[in-house]
């Protein structure tokens, strides 16, 4: 082991986060009310545009859970969900005792396959139940096939919950991720493109839904002069301290997106020399990825290059890499649930690796990585 550890995607503070936290301390608004929360929500609403209404919450997972509640997902309901994702996309479906139905990816974006989606909808309809929601994901920052998926959702009148946890700053046809769902979510977990230390937002296009989201996230407390409740609620609001970090981070978002995209160009220079290794990239000009994580897939080859071997080389050099998300339909947790598709996402999982993609990746770290990747054929 040598040198300082190079992480996959560590937090990268901008500079003014402490100022906003200090404001919270100075005014004694250190809990779930205060000007940081209001300003953070407003900043993101302005950034996203398209009549977005934002509710700041304790996590992206909480935001998906609230989205399911807003769509009245209950026990026994079908919810269609991209299989190739982090478990947080699907866990809230189980919180509601609903039934997840998993959908395969297509090859160009690695996100939800329109054909598999339609097959799954037809299956649910045959069971006599229209699915209550479609959870799409923009994995690793790559927008999903927005037009095709939206068309199917409209045809069958099923609302979309857009899990853009990883895709703040990404765009499809110049429109930002986070504005494509009937409800959308973004995560500010520590490993995401910007962070609030932990947190998330729910985005809607409708003030009433946003009011209801806030109500559900604050224990479903009714507006009376005593504590009055008639349905189950949660303690999911973001704190004013976290929102202060978020305000500072929003000031550097554009820089962070450019840095991630520079990382992508850096890897592209390296991997263009290897026929057996594909760097995952935008399929065409309609797609603009924040390249949250750079990922490669390794085809069978005569040089004994495998994801395990690369991972080992990196570990020996104190560099963090990760395998791709293991699809939900291959997880023990979801063993009994239906899956539609040809297991493309399982194949991607088998041959893929995520590479260090932090915005604070130094030139020194990059040359270390470049050196390691220059001589991997045997
Ligand atoms: C990080 C992530 C989430 C969950 O966000 P948290 O803020 O960690 O709860 C959901 N979906 C995807 C695809 C994610 O990567």
C-alpha cells in the first residue's frame, strides 16, 4: 500500500457550507425549520425549472417512500421498478407491503427497457391489477429513455416516480433529470455528486402534492391547535444544518458536473486503446450525463483482463473501485418477485466495474491511475 487512499466518490465541500451552518447556529434554527431549508428548496426549484416544487427530506429513500404514499400505493399493489439499481429504489415498495415487479435494462442507457416495461404492464393487467407506479432510474447519472418510457406510461396512465438520486445535473434533450416524473427524487447522500451529509428531495409539479408531502414527512400532523392525526406519517424532514451544507454545495454544482465530465474524458483517453474494455458513455447527443460514476465493462479477452483482476490491482495501490449495482431480481431479498427481460443487467453486473470518479481527484491521482491501467494486458 502506498500514498493516500483514492476513493470512488468522496464528498467535496465548496467553501461556504460552514457559513450557512453558522447562520443556523447564530439564529438557533438548528432543527427542522429555518432559512437554510427554505433557501435550499428555492435554489433547487430555480435550478430545475419546469414548475418544480421541492420538499427537502432526510434521504432519497424517504423521498421515494413519500412518493409511493402520495400515489396511494398500498398492500398488494404492483409497482414496476428498474432492476439495475441500488436497493433504495425498491425498499420503499416493501415498506408499503406492495409487490415490486422488476424490469430489465436496455443496452444504450443501462436503464429501463421499454419493451420489458410493456410486457410487465400487460402481465399485471392480466392479473387484474393496473400497476400503481413505475420507478425509473438514471443510473450512474445517465438519463433513461425518457420519451419511450413516458409514452408507455401515458398510454397505460401509470404515474412515473423518477429516481434521479444519481443524476442531478444530467439532462435529456436539454431538460434536467428530476423534472421527468410525475414525482421525482434526488439524493444528497455523501457519495453523490453533491451532498448535504445525508438527505434528499422530492420534486413535484403541483403545490398541493408538495403540501401533502410535507405533511406526511412531519408525522401527518393536521393543522389544529392541538396534536391531531388521522393517518400514518413519518419523521422525514431535512434538518436546517444539512440544508446549510446543501446551499453551499449548490453554489459549486456546475463546477462539479464539469469535473465529473472531465474525469470521463480522462478515462476515455485510456480505454480507447483497449478493444476489450468499454467505457460506458452517452448513446447520442440527446443524453447529457453528469457522469457521477465512470463505469467500464470488460469483454472476454485473451489478455486475462477481468474485473476481479483490475479490482485487485487497484486495492494493492490503495484505490477504491466497486462492482456495478447487483440487480434487484438477483437479490435474495427480492427472490420471490417477478422479473421481465433477458437479464441484460445481470450480464452487465457480471462484467462491470466502477472507477474512481470524485470531483477532487487530483492530477497526481489521475497519473497514478493512468499508469496502473497502461499495462494490464499479459
Ligand atoms: C443513493 C441512491 C438512493 C437513495 O438515496 P439515499 O439518500 O441514500 O437514501 C436511491 N436510489 C439510487 C439509485 C441511489 O443511488
